[in-house]
């Protein structure tokens, strides 16, 4: 065998070793110098962000509460005594509209107005300054009535026919007659009653009483036959 064989083999190994050393030098950065970035080490891409809503200082308006209609009484009748007087008072309510009548047999006053959420407000029909204010609860109207400069309290429980308010109109010797009555059942089982009538501006004396069991039966007033009506027959005319 030639002596050059071992020498060539040694030279080839030396060359291979030098190549590996160079490759190692390229792959390893000098001390204190960071390694080159790779795709795996690249910083994450910036994420898209959605702009935050502007701060309104907490002043965002709340939804408005729904508007509701006030409660109104469909149909009710009240009658009672006016304290400190000999008068009675009657009040009738129909679908939030109301009329009232105050009478002591010598003087009278008619009222009209409204009821809403249990509050009753009536004004005098022909008497300036006259009024009725009352609260309606627990089956009764309780409040005050002002007539002719006087003011009195009253309590008027719910009533049913034949108790209630009645009215009659007619022509008597060319003058318009208007008469009003209040009928209220008392504790003894009978009926208390008061009324007044005027022909024009003149009061009619001796107004007859109504039949307590049949208050709409005809009666004679100043030689004229009149026909009393219950409140449902004339409330629309007044309110």
C-alpha cells in the first residue's frame, strides 16, 4: 500500500473538522450579542382595537316612565248630612264627571265638576265661590262644602235607589220652575228628605215630599204637575 493513503485520510479529516468549526462559529453569536430573530421568535402583530365609547359622565338618560291615565269612578252615588247644619248633600259620579246638590230646605246650591283618583272637585253652578272638595275612599265621600260664605264638613256614604238626587223642571205662569230633592235612608229604615224649588228667582213655598218608595212619581208644585227625574236622566245636561 502507498504511504500517501494515511496522509490523505488525515488531511481530509482536518478539512472536515475545519468546516464544522466554521459552521459552528456562524451559527453561534459572539458572547453578549443576541441571537438573530426567527419567525418563531418574532413579536406578535398589533391587534386591532375598537375605540371605547366616550364617557358621558354617567348622564345617560333613563327611559321615561310610561304615562298612565288617572283612575276614574265609573258610577257611584253618595249622600249624607252636612255637619253643623240641617242640610243634606248628594253627589253623583259618572265616568269621572260629577254633580252635587246641597239643600237645607231654605237655601240650595248645585255643583258640577270632576272626580279623578279619588279626589272630588266641584264648583257652584249659579253661586260664585261655592264649591265642594272631597276625598272618595272606603265607600264614602268625605270633605267640605262652601256656600254663601259658610263652610262645613260632611261625610256622605254610598247610597242606592231610592236614595239619591232628584230634580224636576217645568214652566209655571211663564217662569221656569226648578226643584231639587235629596232622599237618604236613615238608620231606622225610613227616609230623610229635603228639597227646595224656585220659580225664576222666587222660592216656592210648601214643596211637596217625594214618595220615598217611588221618588219619580208625579207631584204638584204651585198648582202644576211636575215629574221628578233621578240623576241619570239629567246629569249629562248639567256636566
